[in-house]
């Protein structure tokens, strides 16, 4: 689906996004929209990117060296996400392609889901709902669906970037004892954007070594980016070191956890439950063993899925593209060392202001 515009600039948008942001983009470029919620196959992605100046991508789109070779006019890729594990940053930099993403604006929304998953698993919310729908609820009894309190429990946060800090603020308000462990590969803190991300860290969040966090935490929240250093960082050794009965919450990336080791920890009872918004392979296979555990709650990668946040993400993703069209680096640039390609012949419609 092409949105008509006489501009020589061309943009491929790989999924429908918020309409106001799409209109801003279409006002200064010819937009080719993949009008389907399912991602374009990689071959179609490469084909539709040829001749484009920009691509607005999603986390499920693989942007690799092969695509850059076949899209010589490409100047910017803007990812509708914080994470960049779907993009070959080194290949983009070599090709002179700036890479933008959308940090900050989704921290609060993703943190809210992490807390929701903690409640869901600890208080057996999904299990209880199924119990009622199956007409198994006969009467109130003092032992029915006993769960665990968040208040007074220890939450260990692995990764203390904007999302980790947002989780900590909410957990502290619930009366949890919050500790965190940094990872050497985490990016530095970014400044708050337009009031979306609170500036102050909760004073009760104390840094501890990872070994201590695993041993003491009743709940563990994963909030690290997926990189070579973090891939599979929670495996058999880490599960064995966890406090028995701990609950794991993952709203980061599925591949941060060794899923086979996770299943073993659940089967053995070492792990008390899990709340997973992300998995190694998405969507989950219908015969995946994780679906058989009543103490596991799985959501379909919806960490940032609120109307407001997705609109803000779309606006920022478009801002990144329009910045490059105006001769600047994207305001949220993941490869700031890139040498931008020059763009000539821009008309008055190329301004990046809203």
C-alpha cells in the first residue's frame, strides 16, 4: 500500500503504526506501507527496501548486511522499539545507514506489565480465572488458591536502565525490598523525555552482586537488552543459585533465558513460577512444555502495548527518520559514529518539526 506523495524521498514502513505519525511521514515522503499485522517475509522486506531512503521497522524484522547491500540509497532505519537485536548495527554503520530507536517512552508501560505479571503469578490470577471458568469453584474455603504477597518480598532487578528503574519505583511503592544488579553491557542512563520517564531512582533500590541477588530474591525481573553478552545469561547455573521458589519475570528478550533450563527449573520445583512476556521463539509453539505449567503466565510480547505508548513510539520513530531527512543524526541514534549520507533536492515538506 503506497501513500501518495510527490517527494523523491521513499520510506518503507513494515507494519501499520499510529495514524498521526504515519501522516507526518507521508507529508514529506512517499510511504510504502506493509498493511498487515504479520511481518513481511525477509525476501519481501529486502525487495520493498530497494530504492528506499528510510525503513521504519519492528523488532521482528531482520535488518542485516544482505539488506544493506541491496538498498544502496538507504540512509536511515528507525526501529519501533528500544531493543536493537534485530538489526546488524556494524553492517549499518559500514553502509552509512543511521539506526534510530525509541528509548524512554515505553519504560513506564513495560514496567507496569512486569508488575502485572508479578501479581498474576504470585496471586495465581490466571489460574484462578481458569478455575472459575471451568466451573470448579464450589465455595469459599480458607485454603483455596493460596498465593504469595508482594509486600515484604525481595525483588531483584537484573539490569537497571530506564525500564529497570521504572519497575523498582513501582515495587518500592508496593512495599517490596528492591535490590538490583548491573550488567557490564548495559547502556548508560538516558535523560528523561517529556515527563514520560521519572528522573529519580527509588532510594530503596540497592546495588548488589548478581550472586547475592539470585540467592536472596523472591522475585527476579529481567530488564537487560539482548546482546552477545546477555544471551542465555540465565541458565542452569543461575537457576540453581536462585532462592528456592523464586518467581522469574521476563519482559526483556526471550533469548536472555535458556528456555530448556527454565523448564527444568520449573519441573524440579526450584522455580516457583514465571511471568513471561517474551520467549526464545515467538509465537510460542502449541506443544511447548511451558504451556503445561499452571504457575506460568505468558503474554504475547505486549510490554509496550498501550495506546498512548505506541503512539509515542511511532512519533519518535518518525522523528528519527525526519531528522536524517533534515541532515541530522536521529535524535535517538544507536550508531552515532555513522557518517550520514547526503540527501539532495529536498522540498519544503521535509521539515522534521511537528
